[in-house]
C-alpha cells in the first residue's frame, strides 16, 4: 500500500514538474521556389504546388540568370506568381527572398557538384527563412510530411524552433523529436550546473545524467503542448553523437523529412553536427531552420 502511494506521489510530482509550453503552428503564407533547369525542377514544382494548395500560400519563383525561365503555363497552371526573378549570385537570391518576406525557401540541390549554381551553405546561413532542400525526385509531396524527424542538439530552450515541424506535419501524421546529448555538451552547461571544469569521469557522467533528466522533462512538455493538434508527437532521448543517432533513426523509420538547425534572432544557427547531417542525408528532404 505504501509503495503504491509513493508511486502515485512520484507520478503527480512528475506531471507537476513538466513546464507549460505554448508551441504554435505558423501561418505559412509566402514561399520562395528556386528552379535550376535540372531534373529536380519537376519535383520541387510538385512540392511547392502542394504547399501552396495546403496553406493557400503565395509562391514567388526564382532562377539563376544563366537558366532559361520556365514556360509561363507551368506557373500559371499552378497559380504561382508569373514574374520569375533572375539572380546572379547566392547573395542576390538571399536579397530577393528577404524582399519577398518569404517564410520558406524550396530548392533542389543536385548531387553532381558541377551542376550547382547556388552556395547552399551560404543560403542557409544568410536567409531569414528556413530552407527546404530536395536532392532526389519525389512522387507524392504529402508523403514527405506524414512522418517527420526533428533532430535536436544543444540546450533545451528551442520552443520557437518547433513551429515549422508542427505546421508541416500532416494531420494524422507523426513528428518524432530526437535529442542526443553528447559529451561535448557538458562544457556548455558546467557553469549553469555549477560543476568544476576538472570534474572526474564519474562526475561527468552525473552531469550527462542530469542533462538527460532535464531533457526528458522538456521533451515531455513539448509532447504535452502538442495534444491539441491532430497528429502524434513523440520523442527519443539519446546519450551520444547526434549524427549517428539521426542516421540510425532514419534507417529504422520510414521518414519523409529531416529537420535540423535552429533559428535565433531571425538567423539560422547551424552546428557542426547539423552541417554534417545537411550534407550526409540525401535520400529524404532536409529542412534547415
């Protein structure tokens, strides 16, 4: 009887200690589409057309100056803006996206290095909007958003960075939050946890375990905040390398989209691990926040 009472008390305490988060979907109203005149153009046209219809978004089309503009009927049939903007450089494209106040950039990225006309890294770092990267052809755009993997690393103050994942996941779909706590994260939290830099191996393990408990509490709060939405949000917490954890998770599950990175003060912040994932993952689209 006493053990049962203790279990009930622990359960109540755990629920009470979960922070209250307010994670909101965004109104996705303005999308920029980049066409490069290659084999992936048809796929990004399909994908952007789907986003336009789903969110009633305004689509502005951009192209390198060296690439011929698409046929007018290609854009008119989909209701895209007919005025295709040509750009001479990645910096010029970033400027066009900013002037359009776009909330999302959809871009194909050929695997063949010689076919690239945009510096993708510079685009992600310089854009105020997240960038959705497509490296392989797609058939059914909606499938991309039925099962999303959102890779997290670093601290647990990333509530605003869930907005795109919450918005893009399909009704009835699944969003999995994967947070890996690496040994390198210990240095970033020593001061907050008042731990000496000369901490022993045993002490370092305690720090990692403290981080894991804090992470578990935070991720449970994210899941709790999602209950009002018509899709499933769950999480997995790992101790170890986020790149390996994300690759393993992608291999084990039929995910349609990988989300990486974070936004801080309207700028993208891509860690070394996020950068690796952006370039290593090629068989599913990647959304770089």
